[in-house]
C-alpha cells in the first residue's frame, strides 16, 4: 500500500459504534514505527458520529510522511555527537 517515497496509503474499517476496528498499511520498514503508526491510527477513540450504515468500507487515506522536526530537540545529547 506504499504509494511513493514519503507517502503511504492506509485502509481503515470503522464499526457501527464509530470505533476503528481494523487498519491495514504497508510496513514502513521498521517494526517499532509500524507499531507506533498502528497505535496512532486506532487510538482515536469514538468518532463524533457513527458512520452511515451504507458507508462503503474500508476508508482509504493517503498519508504524507515527514521527519519529526522536534526529533533533534528530543534526542539525547550523546546521540547528537555520534559520528
């Protein structure tokens, strides 16, 4: 489901109660990053309103992936000095 460098496509299924029940996406190439993305996509809780009963699923979304601009500030000083 990878579309091009820096983008990914995900498919999301939403239950009648408004909870995301399933998410699929191509691996980002790092198991930790995959787990974090999966958690972010499913941890949103309930939608403001449940989807209409006749809504086609899965919901397909294209994500634009970019480096975290705060990552350098959050990195330990020893990591910043590594060769």
